[in-house]
């Protein structure tokens, strides 16, 4: 009987296969992408507050979302963090912010 735990080269091969499977389906977010995603939360809150009649709070949250949108581009340039998903996400959120 051969056990997988007894053969370390088999374990390494399985780990590489598992990493390849997860990395092809899951996008790893960096710090800049997290700042970009914070715009979704603040914009959604702004819309809900605007519906409730809190226009000053809604305007303030939209301003914060726009600052986060500008700030993520600045940080990406400074730290050289660029990825295709980040560019797609930033463009999508620009449309999301401008249409609300």
C-alpha cells in the first residue's frame, strides 16, 4: 500500500495542481483593488441614503467614493501595481459612479 503522505513528490505535485485550479478561477485582490471596491459600498450607501431623503449624507458618500476612485489610480501608479482585473474593475466602477 502506498500512502500519499509517504511520497513528498506526490504531495508537491498535488499542491501545484490545486494552486493551478484555484488561481484560474479566483482573482487575488491587491490593496489598490480593495480601495476600488470600497467605492461600491459607499456608492450603494449613497443611493440608499438619497432614497431615504438624506441628500447631504448621500452627496458626502459620493464624494468619498470619487476620492477613493482617484486615490486608487494614484496608488497603483506610485507602487507599480497593475493588473488586468484592476483596470477592468476601475472602469466598471467609473460607470457605476457616473450613472448614480
